């Protein structure tokens, strides 16, 4: 939860591109953001996957008007609308982008690419977004921004209580590193969302990331429960996970609400007959 999902960057800056608020090159640069090379395997296209600028243009020509994020996990198909084949791929990746207006969805997969038998230094990693059909239907379990903001306030209290109960409220090198990573993210990228998003969406996303940082600290960074205070019993680890699960779920729901705010507002305008 400390890291920004690839699907979030793709949706946010893709929406800004569709709205004419950024150039194709800027959108592609912001989506990659220092990550590996991104390519998209478009539907009904022969040959190798194409770059982001061409792919986004092609999606717009297919009718895309907005991009939404899904952050599902097993047992919680957050943001998905079907069919089962797409849902399964998205749950396995734990993220996806739904292309509103084109009935398509994008799921990322990380691949190593390079000549066969090449030396490790000649092999590079790339992200390939596979494009699959989706149902044009309301996404599962996505709250409004107002709902997400209210839920996050309670989740923040719960996360703090869990940290206090576990006696990991900011002590130790792992906790310090996690908080420092969160602060660096906040300071280095105040523009968490692309142009066109409402201030409330930015506020909700910032708070969701803060709650996510606290969850990561409570899990002990790597989630094995050993970094804060020595080895824990299996029952203690299970109890910690049980206490944190609803908090983490709330943070994920809020992230999706924030990233989807642009597309939701666009749809409301279209339904109301506004330009």
C-alpha cells in the first residue's frame, strides 16, 4: 500500500490525456514514472504489443471516454464488473484498469525481455498490459468519495489503535523506514493525481496512503510479523492479520474511489446532459 499502483497511474494520466489536459508524451512519461517499459497488447491487433502513446490513442478511437481502477484481492473483487475470465486475471494481478466506453479492461503482467540466451545485463523488464473484454456494469464495492473519506477517518483511528496494542507505534528501524518512505512520497509527488481531478480525490488518496503506511508498519514491513519485537506465534500473527484486514480493505476502497473520481464525474455529466 506504500507504493502507487501501476493501474492508478495509467488511469489518472490516461484520463488527463482523454480530457486534453496533457500531451500524449507527458501522459506516457507520468504513467511509466521511472518504472520498466510499458506496452499494451491491443485487441484485434497483430504483431507485438505497442507503446503507451499509440495504445491510448487507439483506445480513444475505440470509444474510450474514461479509465477506472480496480484493486481486487481474493474474496474481494473491488472495482470489477466481470466477466469471470477478466476478473480472475485481475485478481491474480491484484489490479486492473477498466476502459469505460470501449468495454475493455487492462491487466498488467511483468515480463523479462531480451535475446534468447542473452547475458543478464542484456535482459530488461517490461510491463505488458493485456487487453480483454469486460462488462459495462457498475463496479463492485466502490464507495463515493464522501463515503471513502468518512470510512478512512475511522480506519485511521483503528490502525492507530492496532499499532498501539501491538506496541509498534513508530519504534524500530522498519517502522522508521516505512514512515520515511511515506513522507518521501508525499513530498516528492504532491501531484498524486493528474490534472482534472477534484481536490477531494487528492485528499482521499493521501489519507488512504497514510492508512496504508500504518498497515504496512503494523505488519512489520514484510508482513511476517517478526520485525517488531522478535518472533511471534502463529496465533499472534493470525490475530494481527485479522485486526488489520478491515483497515486495509477500507484503504484499498478509498484508493479506488479517488482514482475513479474523474470517470465518475464524467459519467454524471453525460447522464445529466452536460458537456
